[in-house]
C-alpha cells in the first residue's frame, strides 16, 4: 500500500537525519498513528449510511 | 433538429425569461425545441413558450396591481393572477415532446422530474401549481398521494433530465452570476448559456417598472447572444459549438455546478480511494 511506502520513507529520512534509534522511534510513532486513524475511520465511516442521510441526493426522471 | 431548452426558477426574475424567450422565438421555431426542462416560474414560462402563448405568461406580471411602491413576490405566489395563468395555460397544448419539471417531496426528502408535456388539463393544472408551490409560502399540492413543492428549491437549473437525450444543443436561461460547467464537459459544450444577474432584490421585491425593465433587458441580452451564436444559422451545429466555446472563454469565472449527482460522483471516488486502502469494503 502507498501509505506503508510513505511511512518507510519517513522512517528512512528520520534515520538519516536523527540517527538509527530516533529514526526507528519516529517511524514506529508515525506507523502507529496512521494505523490508529485507519482503524478509527474503519469503525466510523459507513458510506451507505452517510449517503442515506443526505436529503435529495438521488434524482429520478419519471 | 433536436434542441433543448432549460429555464431556471428565479421568482419575479422570470420576467427576464419572458423577454429572452421572445428573442429566441425570432431565431428558433418553438416546434424545433423538442425537449424542455424548467423549474418554478421557468416552468410556467416554458409552457407558455412551447404552447406559443408568451402573452399569457406576461399576463400575470402586467395584471397585478403594481403601483409605484414595490411588492413582495409572495403577493404573486398567493395571487389569483397566478391561478388564472395556470388555468389559461393548462388549456393549451405544448409543441415539445418532453417537458420535465422538478418537484420535491419534503416527507421523503426526494427530488424527481416529471414529464408534463402530455398531461390532461386537470392533472396539468395541479402539476403547474406544484411547480410554483414555494415551501413556507404556499401549501404543497397533493398529486398521486404525494405532497409536492417546487423542485427549484433543490435543483434550480434542471439540466439533468436532458442528459439522456442526444441533443444538438441546449439553450439555458438562468439567474446566477456564474459561468457554470453543467454536469459533464461534453454536455456543457452544447449549452448556450444566457444568464441574468441583475439586482438580486428584484427576485422578491419589485414594481411594474422593474418588471418592464427586466423584460426589455431579457430581450436585448438574449437577442445579442442569439445574433452571435446563430450568425451562421440555427442549424449549423459546428459553428454554434465554436461560438459556445468562445462565449465560455469570454467569461473566465468558471464554476462547476454542485448538484446531487456531482456529490454522488465525488462520494464514489472517495469510496474507491478508501476501498483501495482497505478502509472500507
């Protein structure tokens, strides 16, 4: 997945900039944050539910 | 020829449309306008145009007792003159094949477009009355056990029903100060847009001289655009498309019109992105 690649890039850049331990720590932190956000979205987003709540969204031609 | 006509709602600004339709009639025979979609006051004007009775459309504006002081449009919406216009129009037959009018049902929160071209007199009367039934001002009109209101409150420029037809071009008259891109670029490139911004207060607050001015301005502006677009005749579609392109380029303030379909499309795109990341199924 694209997002994992981006996290890896962030971790590599952080390693180059701050050293191995700090880099690994930043990588893990970003990874955990992204995963937590994804989990939250998975739990809360239900597209069908959202669509059904928007009035006048579906149009019919009779 | 397959020509479409779209008229938006705009309350008393409908007087602009009457002037514009007179100008259009000089270039295009109403018989050639086979598909129409119109909302609110535009629906009455469209019916008057297609049945070749623009004078009936004007009757309402010129009959009401408009003195020097201005009146609110609610006076018209609740007046006997509106009922009389609907009664007179419903006795006429339109020359178009389809005439779509949007309606909303507040209970189900849905919008739909009904073809009123072949309705019988009584049914037509109800449909025209529902087309101008403003929520909060008028009562809904009961049709087929549904309480219906004016659909212009949701879709004021109803180009959507005409997308299903392969039309040579569409003439669209609306009152927003935007150079809209309608629905899709391919579809949009076939639309001759005539918009009247004017003074927004004239939508709801006007007197007889305002109405006269709007009719005259409507005629003049539409005639100028028709002169430009139909310089090579109303049947030379290639020339018309290039003129539409030139008109769109002249007005660079382009805005994609947000309608329910566009929201739906964007939701689909969002859904695909989220599904790609396995966030939703």
